[in-house]
């Protein structure tokens, strides 16, 4: 499995993505140096695509496949792309507050600590759909991570039951419920060239 092993703070600084959006509560000690070079249209489109890939932890091939799926769906392709990325299992586990980062959610899913509708799930890129129930497996509930879960606000499109360590996807998220400050039309323009 391919992984992006580049330094997180360095990438977040270059893409103007706050590290808190990734669940990392650190600050860079370096002074932000702005380039005097004017950014062109292609540069803006590429930066938008790279920042979305970076936030969701997706590499290029998977991101392109997700975009192809989104472009075939009815509605706006850019909004559909963000909705499909939000409905990935690793993102849903992160949004439910089981983990503090999407990378941690991906690792716990790879190790088989979660069930979807009572079936063991070990693929972080799985798409969940409305009505699906994501729960911590019975034999994984003693893990220290689930005892010290961060207190996060669960979005309105999810419901969370902290007593039974499970959550339900109520509906597909709307664009205004996705807290990613990126112009998704730039990604559509980039891929439509």
C-alpha cells in the first residue's frame, strides 16, 4: 500500500491548510515566507486538488477514481467529490470522534477494530451509505484509545452513541456541512482539461 510520508507541518504550510484541520495541534516554528511569484490559474487549481488530497489522505490514483465516480453522479461534480470523500469509512470514524486524526482512523480500521452493520471492516477507503452503522468491535472496546476518546462535535449528518461506541450515518452530507475551505470548482476545471 502506498503512503505519503512527507512531513505534515511542511505540507500544511505549503498548501495553506491549518494543521488543526488534520487533527494535529502543533504550530510550525518557522516564519511564513510568501513567494513573490504570482500564482497562475493552473497553480490555483493544482493547489486546491493537492490540499483536498492532503486533508483526506488520498493519493492521486484513488483521488482520480473518486472524481470519475463523482462526475458520473447527478448534480455538481465538485460537490459530489467532497461528499464521496466524506463518506469514506476512515473519515466517518474520524468525524464520529473515535480518533483524533484520519491517519489514526485508517490504522485502526486496517487492524480490524470496527464493524459496519455487524460485519468486520478492514478497508479504510470503503464507502458507507445512509443507514449504515459503524461500531467498535466487542473485543476491541478495552483498547486505551477508546477510553480516552477526544470530545468532538459530531456533524448533523451522523448520530453517535457514546455508551455503546457506535454511530450511524443518517444522510449524505450537504456542501455547507463540509468544513473544508476549498473551491471544488477548481478541481473540476483541472480534471476537465
